[in-house]
């Protein structure tokens, strides 16, 4: 337990975030207390600051219980230290302490010091969000002119998802007490990001760290926002500053490694996480991030290393859904679909409302050929979230596998009508293929052209447009698209194949043979190419030797067609004359 007296030593696994959305890690408030207060409170400010530093260090290493102990000692040393009370409440709840016990502590503070506004605010923070907001709003409308009142209003509004109103409240908090207000700055940056004013938030944080280099919390948030805004280089630099300032601050290592990955510096990212792993192997987030990075290498050895790291987490916490999911992800890529299914089902058992886990169960079932069972899982995921695009597309794929093209088309078109999904490549392409399957070639072409607009340099999409024109017997257009595909990738088998077949349709036999020869060299195992080339040489170009070579290669590579064997005998007779 964190304090002597009536605090229960038991720590049940409380779902405290449901009870009290406090926004962990965003509260770094300065000293704040009401003026002209008659009660005398003993304060040991120096000791409180030392305990605060201990608490921050423990929390940075994810040692939540130890952090709560240190923050409580800071509160005992100086009850008027605002941030000590804030961080104590957050970490004690995170450690699983019953909220009723913490409420009782602050009820006692309010009882002993009824004229101190700060204790009333601390106690309100432990109430349900609606009750907190109502009480705080009444205070704000009274004669009380306190920056901290608006700070707490902003905190609860942000927790309730009302970011725009939170920005207004926090801006007012700054105006009422100008100066060093890191607590307000961090919350305001979070709120501004939530309402789409990320650039303003970044400018504010950048100014804060320039004014106070030791303000590492602001630098971490700045780096995080820079990552979100696809600015990995400054994000990596800022995270690195924090790593040097606070070598035990796990969040900085994680942000730095992610930024390095975005910069395609995978080796440096791995070294960063390796350093974090050495500092504290007991921090699940670090081990999982390190394992994820190994998994991303996509080699047999790296997969094995990733599984080993994930297992370290599972061994100490068998309900770590994130580690179990990582194991499933690796097993899926090793094509061990039954084992992957087992892991994903464990995750779905721990997190029954996780659409990602349920969708993953469905996917590995689909890969095992258990199409109907997969459909059940995808529909389960969509029952939980009807807008979950991945499950919708996967459901469409199962319908394709059952040749239910009309039903699949409805699914894909539903995806394409969703906001932000107008350019969903998977839906565009699969829907196009399904329209081709039911004979609606012009509709398929429209979708493929949309896909080409999204990825103009993708040679496969260009080939599919060529195929569509080929199916429509638009030989000239088909040839144009195949030529464009080859210009993007001269080693594209299907580009040369389509070009050759199109030229054959236009009776340009010599050109057709040249194109198909290139296709055959790119994919020598394709037996059909030998037959088509043999037919062109034999029937159209009257080149008996070349025809014989192609037919014989067809047989030598395992082809077994009686008509080809007869053609070989016939050509040999003609050549013998």
C-alpha cells in the first residue's frame, strides 16, 4: 500500500479507465493553492520534489506501483503540491488501488482544510466525468477566479471527447495564470491535435522546449505529433534528446525507433529498441516493440527471434493479447495457419470485442480453405463494427471463392461508398474482377481506371486494363496498355504475354512471336507459351524448325498433349522430305 492508515493493501485488477478518464501522462501541474487560506499546512517542499523525481523515474520504467508509492510520499511531504496529488491519483488507480480508498483520502483533506480550493479540485477529479463537469462549471460561474478550475474543466472535457470545448477551457486557464504551466500546455496540445490544429500544438510545444530544455514531457509529445504528421526526422531528433536526458524513459525509445523505421533506418531502430530492452526487460511494451521489429524483417531467423520475445511477455502475463497477437501474426506468415488460428482465438477470448482479432481468426480459416467458417468470423467482426473495412473486404473475398460474384460486388461497392474509401485499391480491383466474371466489362474498366489513377506506376494494374480491353476485343487499346505496362517494368511476364496475344489477334504474327518469346524467357515454366509459339511458327509463319523446337520443349518440360505429339511427328516428316 502507498500510505499508512486505512488504505487497503489489496490491488484488484480494476478497469480504472472506465471509472476515471484522467489522461495518463498529461498532467504535470505546478504548485497551486488558494491565497489567504487560514489553515496551516506543514510543507517540506524539498522532500516532495525529491519524491516526485523518484515517482517520475519509476513511472518512466513502467514501475507503476513504485511510482505510486513515491508520489504518495510527495503528497505527505507537501499536500499543497498540485502535481504530486495529480500523479498520485493517476498512478494509484493504474496500480489497481480501489478508487473508494483514494476518494476517502481526499475527503479527509477537504474535511481538514475546507478553505483550500486545490483539495476540492483533487477530490472532484475522482468523480464520474459528468458529475465533475457539473461541479466545475458551477465553480467557474461563481466568483472563484482560478486557473486550476479551468485546467480541470479542460481535463474532463478532453476525457469526454469534447476537444473543441477543452481547447477553450485550457486557453482560459493559461490566460488566468500566465507563466510556467506545463500541465496546461500538454493538455492544450493534446486538445488542439484532437480538433485538427496539430501544427499550432507543435509550435506551442516547440516554443516550450526552447524556453526550457528540461521540459522533456513536452519534447516527447512534440516528437509524437511529428510522427503523426509524417515528420520522422525531427521526431527522431527530439526523441533522441529525451533519451539522453532521461535514459530510462521508455516512451522516448519507442518513438525514436518508430521514427527511424519511417526513415528506413531499420538497423538503427533495432539498436534503439535493443538498448531499451537492455534497460528493462520486464516492460511489456518494450519487448513487444522489439519483437515487432524482428518480425518485420520477414526471414525465418527473424521470425524465430520475434516469437521468442513475444513468449517472454506471455510467460509472465498469459493474457497479454498484444504478445499473443504478435505470435499469431508471425505464425500466419510462416503459413502455420492452424497454430496462428489458436493464437488469434486466444486474443479474441481475452478481448471479445476486438474486431481485429476476430477478423484475423477469419483470415487464417480462409487460408486453410475453411471458407464458410471464415465468413462467420468476418460477419461477427462486422456485427461489432459495421464500418470495419478489412473484414468487409475479406467477406467479399470469401464470396468470390464461392463464385457469388453478385454478392461480392455489393460488398465492394459498399466499401467504395464509405467516406475515405473511394480509392480503396482492394475494393476497386476485386470489384472490377467480379464485374468481368459476370460479363460487365465496361463497368470493370471504369473501376480499373480509377485504380490506375490511385497508383499510376503500378504495372499490374496497367496490365489488367489491357486485359479488360482484350476481353472487349479492343485490340488497339489493349496493345497500348500492354506497351505502357512494359515501359514501367520490362520484365513483366503478363505484359509481354498480353502484348503478344493482342498482336496475334491483329495478325501481326512476327511481332506476336517476338513478344511471346520474351514472355517465355521470363517464365519458362509456363507450358502454354510453348504451344502458342509453336502454333504461330507452324501455322502462320511456316517456320517448321522453330515450331518443332517449341513443341519439343513443351514435351520435355512435362507437357502431355496428344495433339502436340502428333504435330511433332508431322513436322519431322515434312522436314525429312
